[in-house]
C-alpha cells in the first residue's frame, strides 16, 4: 500500500513488472536456502529416527497402492497403443521393448513423482503450514530445536529414498501390465514378448530412471516443505500453500524431467 | 537480567512497537498489561528472539541477543521457557510427549523417566491422567495448562507467559497464579507475564508495566499502579469503557 502511494503513476507498470519478476527469484532463493540448511543438518545430531520412520511410511508405504494401480494401467495402455501403431508397419514384435524402455526411463519415475506430489507433497505442505500458523514451529524454536532439522530433514530424506523405491515397483508392475495385455488380449507369444522386453533393456535405462526419481523425491519434499513452512494467514493460507505445493512440485517433476533426460542421454 | 532498549517493530506499514524500554531484574515477576492488539505478544517474542527488532536492542544478562549464533541462541533458549497464547501444542504428539519434548531432545533421559517428569509437571498445573490424550481432544483451558507444563518442564530460569489464565475458570486461574508464584519463590524464576486479568496481575506481579501506543507508558509496583495518576492506566485497570483509550476497529 505504502509503496503504491509513493510511486509516481508513470513508474507503476515498472513496479508491477518488477514484482512479477521478483516472485520467482525470491522463491528460487528461498528454495536454495532451505536446501542448504537441510543438507547442512542431515548428519547433525540429535537424530529424529521416529520422524524419519513416520515419513518413510507416509511417503513410501501409503503411496504404494496408487503407484501400483497407475503403473499397471499405464503399462497396459502403452502396450495397447503401441501395438495398434506398430502393426501398421509390421513392427508389433517391438511392443515389449517399447513398454520396458518407456516405463523404466520415463513413465515409472514421472508418474511416481506426480502421484507423490499430489499425495505426500500436499500432506507435507498442509502439516507444516498448520504448524506454522498455530505457532508450533515457533514453539519448536523456543524448545531449542531447529525446525528445519526436525521437520524438513526427515521429509527430504524420505523423499530421496522412497521415490526410487516406488519407481522400482512402478517399472516392474508397468512391464507386467504390458505383458498381460500383450499376451492375453493381443495374442502375443509370451516367450517371444519377454525376450523382446529384455533384449533392448539395459541396466543403464533402469539407473537413469532411478536417478531422476531421486531428484524428484528431493525436489517434491523441498518444495512442499518450503510452501508449508512459509505459509501465513490462517486456514485459508494453509490451503493456498498446499495448492501451490502440489502445482509447483508437479511442474518441477515435468520440467526437470526434460532437462535430466537430455543430460542423462549424453 | 532482561533489558529492552528502544525496541521498534513494524509489520508492513503498521508500527506495532514504537520504542519500548523495559527492564526485568533477576528473580523478578514482571507483568505486562495492555489492550488486545497492542503488541504484547510481539514484545514477548522478541525476548526469546522469535522476532528480531527493526530498531533497538534486547539484552539478556548484558549481551545483545540479536548477535547470537545458532549455538548461542539454543543455549539461551534452553534457559528459557515460553507459554504461547494459543498453547501451540504439537498436535502429532500425545500430552506427555509434548510436555517432555525438550527433555527428550536435549537430555539422555529414558522415555519412562521423561514420562514420569511430564506427569509430575502436569500435576503441578492441575492435570493428571491425561498423559496419553492427544491435544486435539483437550479443552482450551486444558491445552493452556499443558502448554504451561511444557514451558516449565526443563525448569528454566526465565519463563515467558502469554496470557496464562485466559480461558480458565477463576479457581483454576488462581491455581495457576499460585504456581507462578511458587516457581518464583522456590526456583527464583525470572518471569514476564502478559495478562488482561487484573486480579492475576496484582497477585503475581512484583512490578506491572502498561503497553500502550507501542510504548511502555508506566511501570510500577502493584500499589503504584493502583494509585496511578495516568488516566490511561487507571481506565485499563478499572476496566472502564469510557476514558482516554480510543477503541478503534483494531481493538477487539
Ligand atoms: N507475524 C505478524 N505479521 C503481521 N502482523 C503481525 C504479526 N504478529 C503480530 N502482528 C500484528 O501486530 C499487532 C499486535 O499483535 P499482538 O502482539 O499479538 O497483540 P496482543 O497485544 O493482543 O498480544 C496486531 O495488530 C497483529 O495483527
Ligand atoms: Mg497476544
């Protein structure tokens, strides 16, 4: 309000533009600071193993059913669609390879990332946001406990551990879904299909997917915790922070996926 | 022990504290009174550095706490306890885990030992048998008292109480007053208490300070405050609607 009143009318658009440009910059700065604090505190005592365990369960175990169902149907539809396409030029024998490569390199980690953004990311932002607006984070500080260490570190660690773990399941179940549709619905020969699956799949493909998953896990946890940690304005503010966390974490997954892929492709 | 000099603090373009000076001696019970929204909680949060001053200084034992690094700050905070206005209980933990939180984080006491101490502190605030209840299932007054038990759990030398008796029935309020008094007498705790409750203020205070318009406009013993010549202070103490205190939209 004050800034507006003191800015000459001519300069107001400039000020507005400045504000628009500043927002992503200050966000990026805030994320880097939170990452630095988190990394500095990862190995510092006291270790809150109970918190870590709770988050591992929250992110890993509780996301597993959704991840598995999504992966199974994605693998299945992938087989179906590539069969229809490839049949046009007589390459339907390659369906197994396409499913395996797509799942491990791309869809396994990305779908898992999106699911975890929606489930665990929202939960993290809402929980930390509530703790912020009800002064529980301030209370941690007065009890001489670093809130980043107590709250963010276990979520960050769980993210980078559980995302790749979930991705392994996602890869496996996606390939299985493709196998099931190809052999039972499309009439492919099971042995031939499996041979095709393993022929072109290398361990590097799986690793690349897992590297991405590690990055996604860290990014989702960091973004969601950041949004919750810095929320303000009561229950409505927590709601806004939660929405922002899910949107930003999902976008981070999709955008970083491109850059990680092009980089890992070298 | 606590010395506040020329403390100013604004949020946006709203000046909340506008040059607060206050000194609390070791072992003293200081009570701060003032209208809702006058900045009492903001003042209290500066003493434990949850907020940093825009101007002025907060000195504890002679040293400016804005210069403390993380280590020094944690040492300071271990010597202090704070009761939040809204209790600020951790809602992912049971009552005894809340009360024993600092003990579990900073000592090597066994969980059963921490639980025993937590039960003892809970009895001191008039609560027992609720160790395993979750904070969400407590009434407002009970939450407040659990928050109080948490603040005193590590037997700090200095305790900050933000409206300890608000929301309690008169008898429970007096139990809390007695507790605050006995902590001062037995453990010579230094305390700063914020309250609207003048009965409580007169009972527990060594000195009373009134915050008004972002400044401390009067400090004195309960006798001096009763006999004050300031129309603002006497209006507040007597709880009269008419007087010099302007009740604006922000006064709720
Ligand atoms: N973190 C904050 N951000 C913005 N405004 C705040 C913040 N904390 C307190 N305020 C404002 O400061 C004023 C004083 O608040 P407070 O100290 O809580 O009053 P009280 O004397 O009732 O405890 C209020 O108008 C409040 O809106
Ligand atoms: Mg207050």
